[in-house]
C-alpha cells in the first residue's frame, strides 16, 4: 500500500534500493556463489512490500526528519541530536523488520551495525543530517532480505558449509 | 533460585563464567578504559540471577545434552546434529536473554555470532559435542552483561565517544 | 519441508487443524462477517508452511513429549511437570510464531491465553499429559493466522469499525 | 534519568500513576490476596525507572502529541488520526517495555488490550485527543509491573493455584 511511498522516502533521504541490495549481496554471496545483485534487489523489494516494514520505515524516517527540523519535544529532540547511545527504540523498530523473516536475521543485523558497509558508512558521516532510525532500518531490511535468500536456498547452503557457525554467517 | 544450578550446568559443559566475563571485557573496555575483569564477572553473575535467563539456560543446555544422548525425537535429533543453519530457536532463546537489559545488546550479540571469541570458538570446534544452544546462550549472556555495563556508565560513555555508531559498538 | 510432519505431530497430540481454524474464526468473524471456516483453515495451513513455525512446533512438542516420558534432566523435568508459572520459554517460542505476521497478533495471543477456547481448554484439563508448550504454540498459530486475515482485508476492516480499539480486537 | 520527566508526561496526558497501579492490582490481586495498592504503585514506579521504558514513553507520547498538533508528515499523520488498525509500531514499543520483566507479561498485555480497564477505557473515548501509543504504553507498563510482582512471589503464587493456566493469568 505504501510501497511506492517507502521507496520515495528512501530516495528523499539519499538511499537507493540498489545500495541496500549490495549489502545483501556481500552478506550472502559467500554462501551462494551464483547469487546475483538482481536477486538481492528483488529480495529487498519483497521485504519492502510487507506492511510491517513500511510502517517501521514511515515512523522512523519521520522521526529523523522531525529531529532535523528541530520540532520534536524535549528531551526527545536532544536524544535524537546526540544520537544518545542508550536510546534503543531504533533497534526495537529494526527488530520488528527482521522478525518478519525469522530470527536468523539477528546475526547479520548485529554484524552490520558493527561493520558498517557502503550506504551505512555514508549515513554515519553526515554532520547536518540525522539518521538515528534510518541506519538501523536499512540494516534491518538488509538482514531480512538476506534471511529471505537463506530460506530460499536451504540445501545449497547446507551443501557448501560444514559447520553451523559458518553457515550462520549466511543469515 | 536456579542460580547455582545454572553455574553448575556451565561447568559441566566446559564453560567458566570468567570466560564469558572476558568476552564482556573485550566488548566494553574500548568504551570504558577503567573497566576491570572483576566488574565484567559481576555483571555476568547479575545477568545469571534473572529467572528468565536461568530458564533459557536450563532449556537450551538440556536440549544440547539430549541431542548428544541421541534421544530427541526425529527430525529434531537430525536438526540438532546437523546444527541446521535455518533453525532459529537458539537465537530466539538468546534474544529472550538479551531483552532483559534492553535492545541495545542486539548489536553485540550479532557481532559475537560472526566474530567468535575465546570460549565461543572452542565450543564450535568440537566434533563429538553438540552446542547448538550453548553458544548462542553464552553470546546472549555476554551481550546482556555488556549492555548492563553500558547502562551503568551513561555519561562516561557519552563523554568518550563522538558518534553514536562508535558508542553503539559499546552495547 | 516439515509441513506434513508438523501436522502429524498435532494429530499425535490430539489436535486437528480444524480446531485451530475455529479459534481463528471466533477471533476474526466479528470484523469480517463474510469470513468462512475454510478461509481460516487455509490461513492456519499457510502459517504452518513457514519454516520458523515448523521449528517452533517441533521443538516445543518434543519437550512436552520428553517431559511425559520423564527423561528431561532435573530441574527441567519438574518445571515442566509443575507447569511452573514463571517459566516463560513457552511464550518466547509462541512469540517467534506470532512475529512472522507482525506484532498485531500479540493482542489475540494474550486474549486466548486468558480466555481459553475449544481445544485450548481441553489441553489444559488433562492430568496425565503435559502440554506446557503445545497450548502456547496453538494460541500463537491462531493469533498469527488471524493477523494474516486482518492484513488481507485492510479496507473492509477499517470500514466496519470506528475506533482502533475495536478494530484492534480483530488482530 | 528521565524518571521525573516521564511522570510529568503522563500527567500532561491525563494519566496518574495510581490509575496504572489499579490495573496492576486487578491483574494480580486474585493470585496474591494480601497485595496492596501501594505495592502495585511501587512496582509501576520501579518499571518507570528503567531507561528502556522511559525512552519508549518519550518516543510514543511525542508521536501522539505531534499527531494532535497535525505536524507529522503524510501518510503518517493520517495513519495516526485513523488509529490505523494494521499499524503495529505501538505494540512493538509496548513489547520492548514488557520484555524488561520477561515474556510472562505478554499474556496480561493482550488481555488488557481486549478488556480495557479504567484509564485505558477513558483514553479510548476521546475524540479530540490522539492516544495511539499511550494506551499500549500504559498496558505494557501495567503488564510489566504485574510480571514483576509475580516474579517476587514465586512460591505464594504456586501455592494458591493448581494449574499453570490459572497461575499464568497472574502474569
């Protein structure tokens, strides 16, 4: 319903779906050598068609925008400007995105949060813009899209890996 | 209530609380230079005093043990022996541990799952033993204990870091 | 993959999918007057096709069975026999089922847990059998199947209700 | 840190902590005959001292206020005005509150959401005000405070009840 709107929101905030697809590719390619960027993009698009995900994007990006406009009530405005490290609502929202494809996406999410890649690094290097929610949302969408691919190739994945820990990386 | 029993269970499975404390130390020391191993151990012990955590440990370790004894009903026995990569109940249990100290522990959990440290590596290199649940449980406890420390030093943390992403790493 | 096996497990434990469909019908019919039992059954079947759900069913029902056979290690065996009220792993598993269709199923789950209907009452009146996990799993599946129907009829639902609280009931 | 501010926010939105304590009392009194309203109030206050809970309150109430001021970007403004039934971010936030005291609070939350009591009914009968988040937040806090009491009296609870289902109701 809000699929087109969600993609518009990402564009407005400087994020192309192709960039999210690249993160998915980097996460999954080691486990599925034949994986293409197009498949990753399609997986990202499918995740974005879920209403739960659209609502999370609309809520989180709105909060980022309102913080940039400096119209959030205090102390919320300051929490957002400081990107207060103990504020966890951004992770809570991201978790609701990941859960749509099961908990196996949790690992990728934590990994992305520590080892920022591509668009995630860029979002964190802006001084004027506020992306408290957007970066976690993108990491959550990438983790969910990667989990979706892992679910699609259960046997291939098992074939190429010997131990769960490795395979787990594929989630 | 089951605090002593939980520690016994860990010992039986070859895990010392000090080893979990070391993971916590490695996660948090960069953000709290004065942090000691003792404080980390105390944080691990506090996490283990939560009933929710004890129940998760008892359930998960029991399943690992029953799988080693080969008495789980099929196909559950095979799922456990293969450490089936798409099986996510171990992460679900770990998540219930992390949540006790808020979602900021999610990041550390995912990170530990990808970059095994100390005891986590050892648990994954045994061929005879089954630790499908134990490794996620330990990562969950370490993540929760680290989150607890981050919550205890909100100002120090904010002082030493400039950007949330860095600080976030401390969770 | 384990779809047929999951249905077999339910039968073995005395549960017909039609009984779960009835719960779904009772939850959703007030909001969708034209809803049929067949649609509810189809929704239950779709939920059961999710790998995440199959894994939760296999894990939980195995634990119930092992407790009936009295072969769980202590104190887990006693926790299961007492149906220890503060043991929350059964809810944790159920939550992982509900999350597959988003958080709007949370409400129905809590409601079903308090106001047992049909098969849920029967499961709670057996003295010999242990259904610590099964009843929460069934409530979780019914809540997810109901949420799925609510998601399918977004406009109808909005049309027939005036306030979210009422509508919310439909989740 | 934001404890006083959180209580101020509730007052501003017309909610007294005593009203939340009453819900807790109604949930738990059947299982703990000696329970007092004061103990329930103290439990509510303890829940409100958790940073995770304060952040959820600040975020949710801010969104309610911004919606009343009609300054949320579209389509978010309309979603909030309609109290769109399929919007689940309010439940996601409430869940992060409940989780602080473990999953046993899930049941009470769902129950409260269906059988509104006291302040929850009042919040739902206003036409001018928007309480999309506030009612779920209050139900979440009451469920967490009730779970906290259940955790404090594990034996009493077990003593007064025969079957988990009943006892479960106490969570």
